[in-house]
C-alpha cells in the first residue's frame, strides 16, 4: 500500500521500487505541510526504518546505492532487512560493483572494523540445501539473493566447502589494514547459528537514475532523505525519488525539492535554484551555486550560465551538453560533439554526400566471392553453382560436393567429377537411358561359342555336347580324343588378373558363382575376346555343361570310350553319301547338257537352200512386166 499524494513529492512504497508522480503545490507553505504530513504518515503506517537503531553509511553511483549496516544478524535476517526497504543483500557481479563496495568501506573509520581491523559482512550470495558444489562454475554453485547465477567477477579467498547437505552463505571479509582490493574476499560458511554471526551486512538498492548534489548560493545545509529511509548530508549522487531539506542561514526551513525525471531524459530537482542566494554574497559564495559560470547582475543579483556547447538545466544551476541528436537528424548513429554532432552509418553503408543519410555499399564490386556475389542491403551473399557448396570464412569460397559419398542415384559404380558425377556399370552391363541404371548385356547374340551359349548376369557360359570338352580358348569344343586330360580345365583367355571358371561350369574356390556380376576391372568398357578378337564388353565364361563344379570333363567308362569312333563312322558315312549325291547331280547335269546339244545339231542339219530366196534376173523381170501390160 502506498501513501496517497499530498504534496509535490514522488511517494515511494516500502519494500518496492515503484513511485508515483504528483502535481506541484501552489505555494511553498502547502509543500511544507504536505511533507510534514507525509513523514507523519510514514511513522504511523510503517514505523521507523528497519535499521533506525543501527549505524549505517551509504554510497550512490550511477543507478544504485550501496549501504553498510552494523549489527549482529544471521544471513536470512540481514536479507529480510534489506528487502523490507526495497533492496537485497549486495551483489558483486562486476569489478565496478566491487570498487563501489570498496569505496563505501573506505569511507568508514578504521575503528568500525574492530580491534584487529577486520570484519565479516553478509553479501547476497547463498547456496540452498540440496544444491551441490560446482567446481567449474565461477560462483561454485551459489546464486544471488536477487536471482540468477551470472557474474563476471569472483573474489573467493578459498574454495567453498564441497557439500550438498546444508545451506551455505557467503560473507565479505574486510581487512581494513590491507591495501586496495586485497582488503576484500569471499568466504562461505553456515547461514545461521552461533558460528554464523557477522558484524554487519551490505545492501544494494537500484534506481532509474540520480540527481546531482544540490549547490547552495549562500550559507546553509542540505539533508537528503532517500526512498530506502536513509538520511544523509554527504551523498554525491542522490537517487531518484529522494527529498532534500534545505536550511538557509537566517531563514526558515525550506525549500524541499525532490529528485524527478525529466521529459527529455535525465533527472533534476523540482525546485529551481539558486538556493540560499542573497545580494550580500552574490557569486562570491560557492560560485553562486552555478555549475559553470555565475554572472553578476545589477542590484546584487546574479544568474548562472553555461559554456558553449552546454545548456542550462531546469534547476537554473546545472549545465548539460546540448543534445544535438535529440531530433534524430541522422539516418544512422548520431554522436554528439561540442557545438554540433556527427553521423555514422552501420557496416555495409557509407555516409552520403549530405552528411546525414546512409547509402548502401555494393560489396560485390570487390569480387569477394569465388562463385556468384549478390549484393544485399548492408551486406552481400555468396552463392555457388550447382554441384558446389559454400566453404571457408563467411562462405566466400566454393567446394565441390562429392555426390557419390552423399548417395548419388547410381545403380553400380559412381565417379565424382568437378561439380557433378558420372554413373558407370560393371563389365557385362551397360547403362540405361536414364544414365543411372545398368542392364545386363546378352553376349550370346554375337554367337561367341562353338557349342551352346548361356547368358548370365554380367557374363556368359559356353557349353559343349556330350563327349566333347571345352578347349583352352573357352569357346570351341574338342573331341574326347583331345590331349586334354579328363577332369582338367583349360584356362580361357581372359584379361590379366582375372580368375577363370572351372571347366565343368563351376568357379574356383573362393570366387563368385556364375550368377553374380564379375568384379570391376581397371577398364570397365573393354574385355578380351578369345582368338584375338577385338575388345568388347563381352567376356566368355568357358564352362562345360557335361560336368558339374569339381567333376572331370570326360569319364573313363567303356560306353563313353566308344562314342568317339561311332561318331567318326557316322561322319564318314555321311560324307560318302554327300559325295555320291554330288556325283549324281553332276552326272544328271552332264546328261542334260548332252541332250541339249543334240537338239541344237538337228536344227543345224536343215537344207541350206532354206536359208536363201530366189531373185529374178532383169530380162526375165522385163518379160514378166511386158506380159502383164
């Protein structure tokens, strides 16, 4: 619950950092009455601050105030006292915060640290029961009372105790006799009990900003009352929401200005100065309270002025740099400079000729990419052609993609090429129309075998009829009387490094069966043909169907021994029959020709007179003509 507005004060709520703005009173008398009513209400509603009976000292800087309080308390009580007034036990997350704490302790007389010059003060670092020690973390598993475990600073005097069974709290050990930062260090210990009694504790209160210390133009004093209930006359920076009680020499108490936020940014006091000014002193007392220049006027009055590049604040005393960037004249970043401003553009842009706007820079003119460069607003992008991918710093280089390693759609063999890939097939196969599939080649279409040819995936087999053995060429067949010994297989002519199938149609031990594709060779497009033929994609598999794998090609029993002579006899008889038929044909042809010749002779024997015609002589012709006449 907040105290209602009764004056120009921004009333704060105990235990919170929330403030309320109230309109200014019509005159100073009403303001004084409002202030009196406010503090009376504070006492009636909330009582005196929780540390009213304890000695305290404060230091304010930037957006936080640090206070030190003396008194024996356990860690939980100390945290509750800080929290009830709107803060927490102090955090030391950075070197800057550690220096603020060090400056605060340096303000204290050495006697405050005890007879030995040392003291223990609670800070806002603790580790709950069940949470274990973490050696790799800066805070070793501890967390801040205000929340979170982030930090850029540590000050451990020794490693914390490695335990999870009890709650541990951290105190700041202060040695007033040691110089500088070596006077401070962290140490963990129990949070309560007789062994956990520290001589005091440190609190931290956060604010939106600070007002500068009030400057008096004449003799007098100022006491500041902060939102966390501390009265001090020695604050160099006064937190937002604080009230100042001014007492001018020989005058009634007042005014009572309040540190307020300004609409244009920053924080200033609500009552303009100069304070405690009089014609008697003019600018002679503390420069008239002016931050820069004090100008004497007629009749003993004066006013404050600022140096070039600065403007007078709302309190008519302080000076602040002229904010030339307040109107946002720059398209990019605006930097205030004495007497003006400077514009800067972000990366990828350049300041235009007007000095205010930013123009995009075409980085592609410098050819930063190995592939194609695409200019973008404020930058650029590198792209690579198909078959390549970005590589190197910023993806400016292009690297070939190994499509074969990434599962190219090849049925058998794949060869990576710069920017692409090629599909190939094993011997005995040829690529399909899609360029990726492989289909078997029917080698038997070329009739490579003397006997029977059997096509197989990627190859073929030559088979011989019963009683015949496969020749060493692997293509022709030999009769049973061939010098090749039964059960032996003559190797077929094959490219070097290739094993041959067994003569009976099987393969040597440890090789692939005939139905599997042969292993790839160094040149998958040519294979040797038996008999010195030109290379092709065919490779005969010289086997015989007369015997199985591991069996002899010819048997030695009596029946098969007589097959050879019988076949020879059949061939001789067949040859005789063919010769007789040829002789009969020749004889018939001879007889036909003789008959033809006789007929031609008969035609030639006719009378030769048949070939002549009778012609009348001239006399006879004339007689005949006369007769007719």
